[in-house]
C-alpha cells in the first residue's frame, strides 16, 4: 500500500463521525470534517493563554506577542479561517490525504 492510499482521511482518527453536522451537501457526497486542522484564532489564542499583554503596550512586548502567535501557526502546519472568524471547517473527501494523518 502506498503512502497516498494508506494516509487517506477515511483511515484517520481526526476525520469526524457521520453524525457531525457539517451541511447537507457535504454529507450527501460523503465528505466529513477534519478535526486535525484547527481555526487560526484558536491556535493563536492558545499560544497566548495566560499572557497579560495587549497590543500597543510596548514595542518589545508586542513583537514577542506577535512572534509567539506566528510560531504557533507555523507549528500547526495548517489552519482554517473564515471571514467572520466565528467558525471554519476543513471538510474533506475520503480519498484526501495529508501530513497530519494518524492511523485510527
């Protein structure tokens, strides 16, 4: 079995269950939500948990705050984002594969 066929979404623990509500179009064609790729805001906010810095406080502090948030995005290797930043999903077909694959 090649990497491409072995690391498919339908064999990954991060591919959601059918019961997850992602919209009738996706469900109808057999797509599901990928839970390995997180929203940009959640990654960045998580990187700053407990940090009591507000942009504009001081230049060095702001630069460190921005660097920490950007490093967290790079470490995630992928993220999703929508225009409102309320909710975004990476929805995949069963034959999609990615670098975040982990056998289920």
